[in-house]
């Protein structure tokens, strides 16, 4: 929850999320509003049959907790609830059937393209391989990960010298060799190091072929540490719902095992399938037993993860209901049979599922006490359980999310284990705060309060306290929670939350004393306590772990910003507690966009991106053209990014967005070429008034560069229901009427000025082709719903349509007999068809083409000859602007990048070394020679398509595609003399400079031909 500095003094005003909706969304809103229990919104949010919600729904939600929308959009920089809602509106709600389908497709694609997928380094390469913290080894034949791997500084109102990576969901340390550590992440998969004791460990991804890199939890087998289990499905963002196992430390992976069952077990009752993995534990006494906690219950395997069965936990009342699980802890064993404790929440009726995270503090007739949280214990390896609430052995405090951590079991028979509980209300709207702490000294059977007091509140700044109470899980207690006990001393406890970390060294006291030991932004002055400033740990804690080694203890914190380590947590005065970020080289950022310079305009080193809770990261211009160092120049949630030009001066203009706000920067020497947070200024587009659908600012705010505009100076953005354009440093101008749907993603032709498209809710697009220059009188044409007559019966039924449209792509040249804008390709990220029930069938797919401006559609996923696109969602589609035959297309899917060179008839996975990761944005240079993409979990990537492509037709010499042959083209050709598709060093061969002859290579004949044409037109 990396908040922008100026928002720290804000009260509860939070920006309202503006998201997409179908034109009939108002009826959906009424349908929700007429329900009398807020829990129904959780089902509205997570049940695809409810349809798409509207910004009105979100404004109602904001009003329900006393929030207002302000002009400044003052808000928490990371609002996980709004992020969750906005993602649902943008990409839809994947069902369990969708995730099963996606897992099967990913498994098939991993086999199909095995030779192109990345593999972990061989064991002897772990120490010799470069760490990748500063340099990217470039190859024209392979994808290169650009990072971010490092940062020279981060800015969030003030500068600080830290390095963050993506959100951590699990930490495991090898029980024999503590130098071997694994990190599970919420979007970047599983990472491993063999030298954890080094100042900067070398981290490597070891799960690139899993197909779902959103790991919710993981654990290793303590009796065989090369065996690990990962649960796919993050608890708040990307879902999954299966468990995958490796027996060789991540080198290879088995088939996914689904988690499904019935309540009551075996009775033909309510069927459930998990989507989100919250906890996973391997039984130390019997590694065949694996326990997995999910949002729909506890699953247990007795065959080492080959299969899982649902365990129906007992409830405290007279009605047996479904449960969810938050944490599982081991409390020892008797005669080789393990004992456990777990925490969770239960449903409020026999016919409903447990409340979703953030919606769990219920107060209806079935949960009159408003207390769905419970703790269960087992003495038979998790086969059966006892409710501590039902036994009356836990306090009656109303709680929702409970996080548990256990100490080391004693040697007594049965063992005695100290267990602590961090308490939080599981309701984002009525009761979002923490509720204190409990303690059990008998393995979780009996519980007493251990809330205690805080002894070193942080300084009051602006009339408020950042970390002034023991409840550091604070206003997002459903989202932020982390707890760990020192295995060598039950008095030592570490707790993490929203903004700070706490410790106690007398946890067994009647009233423990807690102390702040870390802060999310100490450079602001907020982290000052008696004796000095606290050390930095990124906001939003999700995992904590303390291990004992031969040299002492190591405390670890897993946050939205990666991993932080302390080796003096319990024996230093809090301002002297040191936390070291261990994130250099870890590329797990959840990236929404990529902005890039262009070789054709002489600034190919420029690259930056917007990241979830890690701001806008900008490639350090002083670190070299191949640097993977990206500095944070804007705090908060970063979203859109685009680099344009000022037509009058030729100066570069950089655009970025943080939730609810657009920012720009013009690089100069005085502002370190925008490599400085204070250099970025705000310039917002004004929502239109009088629209049938209320216009406002989207939460996920995006841009589109119009490269065909004069000097590439035009950028598009959108408010909720209108498209806006800016040229140079002028003001944003509305160039569309009020649209009849809520905007999603924008597109602009790379070859024709004024040809734009925008996707809107309900499965439709708008296109204009007469928006050249500075005109605002643009004519927009609305398409039909995306779909076609799959079964050939003469009608297009809802199950033959898809919504959740994403992007359009215009061909470089207008086909004969057509007008500009008549022909375009369109993509969708829809998880299900428009009937809100069916998984999108292969025959329908996610990519379509129109020849009549969107009146009718035809599939473009392949011709069925074995080289079709994988049937998964597509976020981005692009034509190669340099292929004037309109044959070369690229798509960014949930599993990577695919290319067609025959106008969509056949497709192949493009390039070597790219993981099975979700692509969110794509940049192609105007010559088609360079491509960069962003991913939701694996950062930014780069490849040089022309470097290994043989020419299909002779190049025309216009290397930078400015419609004239000049010294730039001459320099490009001269520098490439002697290159061909086998060249592996820059500058690579580029078929655009190969003007004549039948040999694939740039030679003196090509240079002579270009010299003869210099001064002319291509």
C-alpha cells in the first residue's frame, strides 16, 4: 500500500473507482442495490452471472463508508479493494471451470513449445550466472528481461534509497542448508537462491512454465527439501485453484491437482471449487499428508499431493456451514501423528459460501454476532477438527480474519506449543481495523487476550499518527497481516501490517509490550520514534518468518514490495533494528503498461512502466542503454505509460498515471531527464458533463500513443465514457461524444493519422478515422457485440459472443476496396461467454476481424490446422507497422506473445525464453525492429523481431519510416553492413535496410541503392 506522500495527511477521502460496464449496467446496479445484505455484493463482484457492474455501484460503496470523490483524488496509493473491483470490471471473473481450462491449455502449451520456454540454470550455473542486477544480455533471437532488477532511488514525496520487487506470498528456507531460500510471489511465480547469506543474493525464477505465476501459498517437504508444493491462485488478484508439485527444487513440475469437494462431504450437497490458495503445509511427520487452505475450505491429501479431499470443519452453531481458511500451523506430533491449528471464517447460511475477503464482518440473522472468525485444532494429522469457538475456549471478540503463528513444539507428550493470533475485521466498509492479539500456551486449545500496549508510537505529523496503536494491520486488516514467532524463544514475536512492523520480546507476559521496528516511509518523518527513525520495510505485509541457524536468527518480512531481512530484530533498540531489502534481481512486478523510446527517433533506451503498489519505474538514463535499473519516479499504484513528442520543439514528453491522476514530464538537464520524482507534473482530462452514463476518472488509467501523428506528438487517454487527446504540452481535448459504454483500452493506427479505436463495456468498440490534426469533430462508429455464428444456425446467441473487450489493431495499409477504419482486428480477455455461464469455446476464441467497421465479425485465432492461438484471454493486439502487406500480427495473451505472418491463419509462439506469463501491454517500433512488452508479474521484456527475420520483400530504405530517405536511413544501413539473420550482436540485421538482391543480408549493393535514392521518397 505504497501511498503518495501528500496523501498522508488526507482523512478518509478516497478516489471512487470508475470502471467498465455493459450498456444495461444500470439494471445490474439496481439488482445489487435492492439486495439488503452487503455480502451479496461479494457475490455480485465474484459471480459472473451478475453481469458487469458500473461506477455507480462503486460510488455507492464508497458512500457506504463515508468516502467522497475529490478533485485531487486523495487516496491510499494502493487500494486493494478498488484494485480487485477494477480488475474484475476490466478482465472479468474467472470461474473454477475457466481456471481448469486455462491450466489445461497452459500445460499443453508448455509441452507444445518446450524448446522455446525458459528453464532454470543447471546446478553448476547458480553461482557463475550473472545476477542480472545491472545488465541485460541482449540477443536478437531471444527475449531479454529488462527488469526492473534494481533502483538507484525511489521517490514517494521524498527520495529514499531502497529497492522493491513484487508481492510475496510465501517464504521457505531449506532445513539443512539455510543458504537455499525460496520465495513465492503473487504474480511472478517461485524464485530461488543458493546464497541467501550474501549481501545481494542471486535469485532465479524456477516456475516459468507453470502457466499461472500467481502463487497464493507454498511449502517444502522438511523430510525431502527438494520437494515443494505451490498453490496457484492469489488471495486477491489472479485466481487459480490447483496445486503443483516439484521434486527437484523447481527444475521440473508435475501436472496440476484441482481442489474441489462438497458440503456436507459426500452427501450430494453444495459443490465447491477453490480459486484462491491462502495456506499450504506439508506434514513434517508424514509427508504424504498435505493441507491446503482456500477461500472455500480446507483440502487434505494423503497421497503426497496426487489428489485432495475437502475436509468439512465443524462450526460453532447448530447449522453446519462452509468454511474458508486463512492460516495453518503445526503444533507437534504424538507417536508420529501430527497436530495442527488453523484459522478461518465460516459462511452465514448452509446454502452460501464463506464471505469474500473484505466482505466478511456480517451482521444478518445467521451471523448475528458479526463474528465469522474461528480457530480449529486437530490431533490426528488433519483428518478431523474441533472448533475452539464451539468449545468456548476463545474470547468472544468479534473478528474476521485471524492470522496464526506457532513457536517450537515442546518435547512433552503431548507437546505444548505457544501459538499467537493476529486479529482483524474482515470488512472493508464497516469495520476494517485490527482487533488486537490472542495467545494460546497449549497448542491452540485455549486462548486469552495478548493485545498489550505499544511503547514507541511514531511521531505525530499533520495531526495524525502513522503507527500509533498495536493494530498495525489498521484500515486494511482483511488484506495486511503477517505474524511469526522466534523458534528459539516464544517471547519473541514479529507482527506486520499496513504501514509498520512490530515486535515484542515479552509475548508471554500478561500484557505484552509492543514496539514499532519498521516503517513504510521513514524519509517522510513519519517513522520517527524515540532515539531516531525506524528502518524501511515496504508497506502491506503478507508473510513473516523467523528461522534459527548456526549463526543466530534471521527475521524475514514478505510485503507488497518484496522481501526484507533483519538479523538484529530482537536485540537492538528499535531505531537501530536494521532491515535489508533482498530484492535486487527479483523481477516479479505487476506491470500494467510499457512506454518506450524508438530506435527510429534515436531514444531506444527510454523505457518505463506502471506497477501495482510500486509506483512508476523509469529506466535510469545514466546507467546505460542495456540497464535493468529502473528508479521509482512516482509513488502509489502506477498504471498507464506513454512516451510522445512535442511537435513544436521535438522534445520528448513522458506520460504516466497514478490512480485517479495523470502526470507528465519533459526531460531536461535540470530535472535529470525526468529521472526525478519532483519533475513530474499533473495534467488531467476533464470528464464530460451531460452524459447518459456518468463520466468520471477511471481507476486503471491508460494511454495510447498515436505514432502516425506529426512527429509522434499525440497521446490518447479516456475518462469513463469519453476519449481525450493531447498534442505536445497542450490541454486535453475531448474528441468523442459520450459513449454508450465504459471505456477500457485505446488504440491508434501506427501508419495513419487520426485513425483511433477504443474498447468499451458490453463487448463493443468505437472507431474513428477522421480525427486528424487538431480536429475535435470526429465521427465514431460503434461496433456490434464481439462474436459470430459459431454453430451456423443463422443467429448469434449470447454463448457465441464475448464481452470484456480489450484492444483493436489497424492494418498498416488500407485493403483494396475498403476505407480507413473498415478493417481492424479486435481482442477480448473474456473468461466466459456473454451468457455468463460458458467457458469460451475454442471455435469462438478471443481474436476477431471485421471487414465492415464492426458490423460483423469473423474468428482470427487460426484455421484449425494445428497452429491456432491458445484459447485464453488476450490483452493486446498489434500489426507490425513495417509489414505493408498486412500479414504480420502479434498478440499478448495470458500465456505470452504469439505471432502470425499469414494474416492470422496460423500462429506460433514468438521468440525464445519468454515465460508463460500474462502480457498487459506491447510497444512495437515504427520500423518493426524492436518490441517491448509488460507482464503482470514478470516485469518488462524486449526482443528484436527484424534481427532474425528473413526479408519477405525488399526493404524500401525508409528505416525510421518518416516518408523520406535521408541521413538517418543512410546511417542505419551503413551501420548494418555485413549483418544477416545470424548476427547476434548489435546492431542486428534489419530487413528494412536490405533493399536489393535475393540474399538475406545488408551489403554494399544495398548501400549503393540507398545512396542513389537519398533525398527522395521511399
